C-alpha cells in the first residue's frame, strides 16, 4: 500500500503519505481516469517486484509514479 501512495506523492515531489492519498482521491473526480491510474500504478509496482528491483525504492513509489 505504501508503494501506491508513494507513487502518487512522488508525482509532486513529496514524500508525505497524506499528499499521496489526497492526490489519489483527486484523480477519482473522474472515476474512469482514477481507476486507470490506479491500475497502472499497481501494474508498475507488481512488475518492479517481479523483476527484483530495489525493495526500498518500490516502497517509496519510485517505479510506479510514471505509470
């Protein structure tokens, strides 16, 4: 869960989880876009884990924010 929130927070160069939560909620003002973004972040995080990328970077959302 922290990787997902971190990915949203990283978009605006923030590290605080609250920023990630607020930004994620804001994307759901348009539910289709919010869902697509969430699916993309989850997929990117899962692929990063499957490829064995650094666990600490995954946890901070570094591999999911560009999704």
